[in-house]
């Protein structure tokens, strides 16, 4: 099952915006003093991975549950193959 390019791009954009906000809120003070550990790096990466996964899952689920007659992309638009 392949996910369409548009769905991946939208999930990446959501991840970039939400992830950056989360990093600044949760880790901004640590980044400003340049004290970073492996644990902190892992947490920062997860700030981007989690919104990406949630956005991707939400888009796929929405397409599977709604008919495509309301301007929503069809399953064929989301999945190729």
C-alpha cells in the first residue's frame, strides 16, 4: 500500500509546524544554553515524529470513512497499488 505524495507532504508540513512549536515550548530553554544530551535529542526527534504519525493516520482514516463525493480524495488518490 503506497500513500500518495500529497498526503505525505501535508503530514510533513503538520509535523514541521507542530513539532517546532513543541520543541520551542518544551526544550527552548535548554537549546538556548546549548546543553543537549542524547535523551534530549531523542525527545526532540519525537516532537516531530508523533505529529507526523498522527496527521498521516488521521488523513488515511478520514479518506477511508468518508465518501469521495465532497471534494475529498478517494482511496485511489491516497493509496496507489
